[in-house]
C-alpha cells in the first residue's frame, strides 16, 4: 500500500460512550476512520464496518447496517476495542450506483443480482487499509465482530482468536436482503 495520510487523534463522545477517533486517507483518496476505546485490550473486539450512508445515517430498513454499527459501538464501548469505518459505500460501488441498485431491488432484483445488472461483482470491497490500520495500532490478534466470511479471510496478517456474531433482527423490508446475503454470499446469519 502506498503512503497513507493520517489525522491526529481526537476524542469522540457518543451516546454509547467516549471513543477516540483517527482518520486515514488511502492512496485512492478515501478517508477511513478508526473509532477506538482507551487502553485497547491485547486482543480487542474489532468491527470492520463498511460505510452505508442510507443505513448508518438515514436509518434505512432495507439493510441491517445502521443497527449493526450501533450494536458494535455499544458493545465496544463496554468491552474495549475498535471500529474501522471502512469507506467503501455499497460494497464499493459508490453511492450513485448503490441508489441505482436500490431502484433495481424495488423492481424485484435481489442485492447480488442488482449489482450484476449494473456490471459489478456482488462485493467489490478490498481490505488493504484495514490491515494497515490494525498494524498502525499494533494489533496482532483480535476478536472479530462480523457475519461476513470475506472479512475473516481478508485479514491474513492478523490472528483472529474469535468470531463474534452480530445478529440483528430482520424486518419486512430487509428479510430478502438478509436471506440473499446468507444464501449467495455465505454470511453467517
């Protein structure tokens, strides 16, 4: 990975607790966040949370992203650890294409088929910046908070001593989405 620009560390008080925050700008110009507690444990809980503006900020019920982020913040505030806010919107197809995929989903396509209709793979994300951030903080082993096997496989240089499931109840708007993630993408739901 080429040079990564880093911000200073700042304090981030939230409704879940007080965190520290640091930004990392990758060689493509994307800015990712490390949101972490003081005194990281030797094997902290880590959530690699992929950006989802519609779920995280707008409260979309079409996915489980916003609820996953908030559950992760609550757990990590209590137990210590880090959230890497991975700025690869829409599994790295970008916001414009994600909205186009939403429109296709409105017409009956599932999340994977919608991406394929737009000329993308089901998941276009890469994880080099995640490993860089973990190495920056000296994290050599962790407890990974995820349902996504691709995130487990992507961390080749880090010892994952435990996978912690992040189960969110479905709703009528995301039942099909979650089923597709389980059946076609191998998510551990």
